[in-house]
C-alpha cells in the first residue's frame, strides 16, 4: 500500500514535470517550477527525484518505451516491409496524440542537448534510443523482414520530419498522404 502510494506520487510529479518542461523548455525550467506547479516543496520533490536531470531521464525513457512497445504491437500485424514502415509511422502518430509533451521534450533535448546542465541527459537518452532501436530491429528481423539498418535509419530521419509536421498541425490526411508516397517510393 505504501509502495503504491509512493509510485503514484512519483508518477504525479512526472506528469507535472512534463507540463512544466513542455511549456518552459528544459533549460528554463527548474525543480522549483515543478514543485510549485505540483503544490509541494523542493525538499519533498527531492525525496522522489534526486535532480531535474533524473526527472528528464525518466520522462524520456518512459516516452520512448511507450513508442517502442506501440511499434512492436503494430509490427505484429505486418505482412511486408512496407507494412513495417507503416507500423512505425502508426506508432509515432499514436504517440503524437497520447504523449505530445514527451515528443516536444525530446525535441527540446535534441536542440539544447549540448547545454552543460543537460548534456549528460542528452548522452543518456541517445544511448537509450540506440539500445531500444536495436531491440526493435531484432523484432523486425525475427518476423522475417529484410529491412536493412540503413533503410531503418533513413526512415527514422523521415519520421522525425513527420513528427515536426504533426506538431505544426498540418491536417492528418495530408501527412498520411506524404507518408504513403514516401513509403511507396522508398522501397521501390
């Protein structure tokens, strides 16, 4: 019971931190901002998280895990390499609806990652993404699909572009049309 309460409180602080980082950015935000928004003290927040960077890492890890799990789920119904690429896109599209804050925080990190205060977080996240991407590549390969590492990297770059388009609020139908055309020409 006590452990569940502790976990819920930790999740609550992450939810608040995501909102703060989403609105103020990673560099401009601090522990005090999160504590104030959560209606608690910095000391209480430090009981759950040792630093702002630990909070950022947890948000990024959780968000990327959600994307990978969704992508794996989508891949289970794939019948071709094109279906795999559509599955990766569907997972990203799902993430833009369910966890937009994570995506914006990840983009902030890619822009501000060399800032000394979050440089270690940037390196951590980069290594974590590589690790989880290998896991996803293994799932794809185990399903019998022959997408190369190069093809997956190029498609990943394309997906990052589509993420920016989704965040710019271009109509979904137009984005889906662009993705469809890209996938069809990409594997031709």
